[in-house]
C-alpha cells in the first residue's frame, strides 16, 4: 500500500454528513453536502436529483422517502438498531473545461490521483479546453445505531465498502473499492480526516483492491475516489466519471 500527501482539490466533493455518527436512542439526521475540507453548502431533499437513495441495515435495503425541500435531506426519527448504511446515487451533471480556466482539467486529475489519465490525454494530443465531462455522485455514510451490523456493497456503480464496521474501536479500517462489483487494484483513494483541523492524505488499493485507512481516534473521516472513462468519438461529452465517497466518524 502506498501513502501520499495531497494538495488542494480542483473540484468540490459531495458527501453525506450525519449530525451524529453514533446514535444511542434518538433520530438519524443526515445532510447532503458539497464543498471542500468538510466545509460547504447543504442541499435539501430533491427527488429529481437522484437515481437511488437507500438505507441498508443487516442486509435489508429500502428506498428513502423524504419530502421536497427537507433539510436535512435525510431524517429518521425511529431508526432500526444496527449499522445504518445510507447510499445515494445522483443523476448526472456536467462540467465544462473552458478557456477561462485552462488548468482545470489538469488540476482536477492530478488532485484526484489520476495522473495516468492526464498522461494518456496529453500523449493522445487531446485538448484540455473546449471539452466537457458528465459525472455522477456515488455517496455513502455509515451511522451506528445501538450495536451490531456491518457495511456491505449496496449497488452503487463506484463504491467504497468498509470490511466490517468503523465502530469497532480500532483506529483504522480496511476498505474495498468496487467498480460495478469488480475490485479495483492499485487505485487511489483520497482520505480527509477532521479533528481540530482537516488533514488530507491518499492511499492506493493493493493488488486485491483493498486499502488500509488509518485515522485519529475521535475524528470524522471522508473518503473519495473518482473513476473516469473517455467516451466514444462523437459523443456529446469527452469523459464520464463517477465520484465515490464515504463518511463515518465520532
């Protein structure tokens, strides 16, 4: 496993942020957030913005049914006991790489650890402006209600899966990275930890598609990784990407 320090991100993250990640009696409330370094804008529940929004507990999944405009976007006053695995797949959105920001593509790919994509792009003589990307968000959060339960794959196209639970008292977790159910070997995952301040690092999955993520006890953790594909010539967009994220914490 490799470990790196990473710089400021060129693109904003999207994540699910729980009011409390450990709940012993009471409600589970989760916000939709877009921003950087655990800071950013909160977004309401809007049905048209997502393909899937589910809660999985002990292997049983059900769609979440909120009300338009709800803030926080997810509210469950009577959650089941066990590890709550919330999964959110957004509908696609677009990002344009314009002449006004000629370094945006390069900065974005490098910040996400996708230097090999940038190298291929340049080796093929492709433009870095005047093109666009279609992207979707594949976000999860893990909230512990009472005791018991483990994380699992929930059907997101690009998905982070903790082996077991992050709430077993250890200061590290083993994470799988899945692309359409296939383990992704030697692939970058950005790690953000928040305690008194925010720290960014990066890990690479090993040959089996797993990575060990260490974090300070008592911190909040955000993981993210981006899968990107070049679209066929003549497509409306040049690239399509899927942004996986996961949060848990104390």
